């Protein structure tokens, strides 16, 4: 009974952390415009690495 709610809590927390990371990355890109391209490449790599794991969990 507690497992689905715990999983939902973990998913919500990870989504919140993802939003926090995205906000910090956007702030960093605005502070350092020359670092914008490596940040975009890193975000694409993280998104590609994140998707299959979340798909396998379902």
C-alpha cells in the first residue's frame, strides 16, 4: 500500500530536483554566455541517459 505513494513521492522529488538543476543551468548560461554550448550538450546527454531508466522502471 505504501509503495505506490513512495514511488510517486520519489518521482515528484526527482522532478523537483530536475527543475532546480535546469534553473541553475539557465542562470549559469546567462552569467557565462561562452559556456552555453557545453551546457546544452551536457543537458542533452543527461536527458538521453535519464529517459531509458525511467522507461524501464514502468
